C-alpha cells in the first residue's frame, strides 16, 4: 500500500500522462469559443471524425431533445441546438470514451458511475431551469463531469481505491470522506487536475473541485450549488451509483436559496427519473452500447 505522499506524487505524474482531449474535440471547442464561427465551420471539423459525427446525430435525435423532425446534418444540429449544446455533446462523447478506455477493476462499477453522472447532469439542468438560471448547458456539463476524478483513482490505484470502497461500507461514510482518510486526496481535486489538463472552462474546473464544498467556491457558487443539490437528489432517486450508499442532505442554505420545500422533493425526483429515462442514449454512450 502506497503512502499518501507517494499517491499524491504518482497522481500528479499520471495526470500529465492522461491524453488531452481528442484533436477533433479540441478543435471543435476552439471553434465554438469563437463568436465569428459558423455552423458549417463546426460541421467541417466534426466530420473529420465520422464516429463522433454519427454519435452526435444519434444524441440530438434522442428522446432527451425530443425534436419532431429528424436532424440529419451536424450543421443543422448546430443551428437548431446552438453552439453550447453541441459543445456539451462533444465533451460528453469524449468523457464517455475515457470511462470506457480506462476500463474497470473488479470492485468499482464504472457503468453505474456513468449512469449516476448522467443523472446528476440531467438533475442539474432541471434545477437550473426551475431556478430560471441562464446557464442550463453549463450546469448539465458540470453535473456530467463532477465525478470524473473517481475514474482516474479507480484505474491507477485499484488496491488503494478498493480500500476506499471498503471504508465507505465499513464505516458508512461517503466516498469523499473515505478518499481523504485512505488517500489523503479526493476525487474532486483529481477531477480538477483533469479539467485543467483538458483546458476546460474555469467554471467546470471550479465546480468539479468544489461540488462537495459549494460554499468554498466564491466565483461559481450558483452552479456549484446546483450540482451539489443535483448529486443529492440523484442519489435519492437511486440513479446509478457514486460508489457509496450515503445520501447526504442538501445543505440548508442551498435548500433555502433554491426554495425547495419538503413537498417539492417527490415531484423533483420524479422529474429527474423521467429525464434520465429520456437521456438513455447519453447513458448508453458511456457503457459502450
């Protein structure tokens, strides 16, 4: 068993070894950040990767978006959905590939983690819309990525991470607490390193880092609070697994800010469950289906 210092040093080295986003994905993100880019510009780059193009079209025609007519081209998808949604689709596919590529050890169920991540993404978007929060797509993406650090810990430190999971069961604590006890570092910090490595927007970097401690994030507090609440509600809905059985309460100040009463819970949870059912295509891309 490695010491906590050895784990941290090895992690920092391994993070540098993790591939950057695929070249097509990186180019697409650069184009989408440029306000002068057009839908044909985005289509030209995405079509360099036929597999990604077909998966994007599969997602935009899924029940989650519910368009009455079939979208047949990437350019059409950009015009109808907008740059931010297409950006999210590109990131979703790239991250799901990482879940599949790094495989899974015999203890941690990566498919259930991906299902949980999709659930949190859907829940964060539902809560953002309920709050009339303008950054719906950012909330979705932050929810999808919030637990990405667990994949790296599971892959590079299977023995230590198995011990983390043992501690969660034996002491009935969250995986976040068990990680800090066993590893001296949490999946939130590791996730932040990955987001930095991929040059993701600072909002995503910060939300990933602080989703368990939303009050410590001053710049992106609202999005972090939404993802925190979405994580709790997704656990209450029983969607996937984050690696432990702990269902923490939504922090009181966040609950008050969101104006969620006790009678609202069942309605919101039902809406999340229905949303994840509609997002089944998102779930499938992360389990190789």
